């Protein structure tokens, strides 16, 4: 009987220790965000791209890359940390291409269709990179200062 009573007491005391729970409450954390973009860069961007929608900023070494939409086209712009624009690229199709360039490409590749037109502005240069698709070829063209150069040509497979 003494042995059975000792086993009961031991099991009851062990169960009491096992059921003790403790709740710790951590202090509330408040997250505040500061602009990661230098003010000079942000001001320059706002001045140069007033119609920009949804800018997303990325830090690349000491420069800032911003991706945004303007006039229904995707754009990328890279800025030095002091606010100087390094380059601006806009991605579009034939509708964004100046008519004179479009006409020149269309006359050179009469059976072709302009599928992509990418405009690069850098160091006072304005370069267009244009993809033309014909029934048998994919052609990559570069236009700068009124001069069209065929960069690459691929046979469709």
C-alpha cells in the first residue's frame, strides 16, 4: 500500500510540473522607412520624368537604378549618387518609334514587321535598337544619327 501511495504521489507531482505554462510578451516593434534614395537623385528624377508611374528604386554600388512606367512604356534610368543621369532606356514597340525612323526601317525591310523598339539615351547620344521580323528572319537593327546598321540576323527555324 505504501508503495502504491508513493507511485500515485510521484505521478501527481510530475504531472503538476509538466502542466506549468509560461507566456512571454515581447515589446511592440514599430518599423519606419526612410528613403534609401539620395535627395539629389530623387529630385533629379522627379524633374526629368514628371509623368513617371510606380517608380521602384534599386541601389547598385554608388548608383541608383529606377524602373518605372511612362506613356505606357517600361523605362529604366540610372543615376550617379549626386543626381546626374547616366542613361535612360525606354522599352516599346513601333508606336514609340519616331515616324522618320519607322519609315526608313519599313522601306529597308518591306516584308518585315517592327516588333520591338528600345530607345537608349546616354552621353548626348540617342540610339534605337529595333527588332524586325520577316517571314524567314529575325533582324536586330541599330539606328543612330539617321544611320541604320544591321547588327544581327537569324534564320527562323
